[in-house]
């Protein structure tokens, strides 16, 4: 007999990272981080789509140099999930990431230490209504706190570091915050999060830092994160593995599903955010698709993409998807174009193919497709759109100019 556990969750405030709710009773979200150079726009976007297909709800990218901020200006408008910019030592990179339009910042209090800089970033975030994660890390604890606690990283030191940062934020009346107190020691991070949970209502981001490669890294992360979740602590999670980040996203998702905290029985619909290249009203088509799939028990990931220029490639991790181009819908399965339909038939074709895959499997569905013809048509529409729209449809160059002026 299967016993369904239920964990009473700690009450926290709700914040929004882009359109994704964190805390306040919302679904626990999975995060991961790209390993590409953020300046490599296409490579980073590809990884973001792969992570999304693997179950990530929010993705973090490093913003460690001006070129990274400029990359973010081009990545954010095309990312299917909200983007968090990871800021290291330079507070100016935080300001540049905000210019680029990121949905959240991650600040490490051990690395950006000048109160005036911290207040400047918090104040700018407040004006732009962008939340911050205070990301305390045992490996880079503020040296004053390290000394204060006897040259040791202790749970109290991690918690005090978070509180100090919160106090700086309070000086500029900023509280749109989530917090992490990660350590590579599982007992240490568990205790730090327990203490923090008693002291604050801010949502908590759980993780075991530098957990290492699988299987040990998976075990450490699962024990640390799982123990806290079972106590009702935690609003968003990240596995930090020395491995392909797709493994992190998958592991996070599987942990939540195993604990009965997330489920995927039906279609998991992902849609691109729609940018200057969109050929259709992505929101409307995504909504129509949601309605058409309704309660159908088809546990596939389905993508609705605004353009054939980037859609099939970006969403190649999805099981099936549709991308608009030149008044036609291009259907793709695992990134391979399989059919071209009229724009008004996009949703019905999507449902039909999803049912076919669910009933007969991927191979049978692909065997029915004329892939060569579908790819030729997709390429034709792609070339045509690029010629019509030009290369800078998202006006990323304007944002890049702003970032360069500030730098
Ligand atoms: S319209 Fe195209 S380029 Fe823009 S976000 Fe959607 S798929 Fe990506």
C-alpha cells in the first residue's frame, strides 16, 4: 500500500522571480545554473532550454564580466524561464545585470562587502521591483564573521551573515528577498536553515554547496534538501553537482516528485516568452493548447514557440512542440521537424501528434513523418523571416549601449 506523506509547509512570504512565485504556499520550484560563458548567447540559451525541459523552473547565469551582462540583454527576452544573475565581487555587475533586464539577482554577502554598494544595489532593485537572493555560502563567509565564530563556519555565522545583509536592505526599505545559507557539510547546512527558518518569514532557497560529482553529490544534496523539505522548510531548491546541469534539474524535479511535492501526470506545457521575432500571439496559442490538452493524461513536455528561427532548436529538449513561421506551424519532435500545418491548425496538430506519441511511442511517430520535407520547409521559412526581420529584433543593442555607458 502506498502511503502518501504530507508535509506541513512553513508559512513564508511570497515573492516573484519574473512570473514564477516563490514562497507563500506556491509550488516548490527547481533551479539550476548554466555552465556556459554567459557571453555565448546561443550556447547559454540552448542550455537554458535543456534545463527547462529537464524540470528547471528558474535558471541562474553568471554575470562576472561586462560581456556577460551584454549577453544577458540578449538572453533574457528569449528565455522560457526567469533568469537570475549571479553576482560575484563587483557590485557594478549587479547594476549592469539589472540594465540587461534580469528577473532576480543573487548576491553573496561574503563577496560584496561595502555597505554603500549593497545599499545601492538594493535600492536599484527596489525601484525596478526585482528580488534578490541573499546567497550566503560557507566557503566564502565574510571574514569578520569567520573570526567572530572562532575561525570556523558555524550555523550561527551563516545565519548572522544573512541577517546583516537583510539589515542593509532594510536601510533602503527593500525586502523582496529569498535567502540561502549553503554549506558543503550536510549537518551544517541543515542546522543553519533550521535556525534561519525560526527567525525569518522570507522564502528559503535550499542547497548543499559544492556537493561534488554523482553519486556522492546526489546523495548529499538529497539528504540535505530532503530532510529540510520533510520538516516543511524550503521554497525553492538547487542541486549543485559537478556534472552536466541537466542532471541537477532532473534530480531536483525527481526529489520533489518522490516526496509528493510536485507531480507530472498531464502535459507539461512550456512556451517561449515571445520576443520581437514572434510570429504569433504566443500567450494566446499557449492558452489554447492548455485548454485543448485539458485533463488528458499525457505526461509529455509540449512546447509552444513563437518563431521557427529559434523555436525548434531552443526547445529540442521538449518531447514535442510547434513553432510559428510565415503563417504556418512547424511541428517538431525532439527538435526534428516532422510536419508543416496551417497556422490555424497548430493546436489541433499538436494535440494529435502528442496523442500519437503517447499511444505509439516516439519511433512510430517519427516513422510516419516526412522529416526531409518538413526540415526543408522550416529552413525556407527561417531564411525568409531572418531576411524580413533583420538580426536585432529585441533591440538588445540599446541595452548593451546602456551597460557600456554605465561600465
Ligand atoms: S519568438 Fe523565437 S526567438 Fe523569440 S523567444 Fe520565442 S522562440 Fe525564442
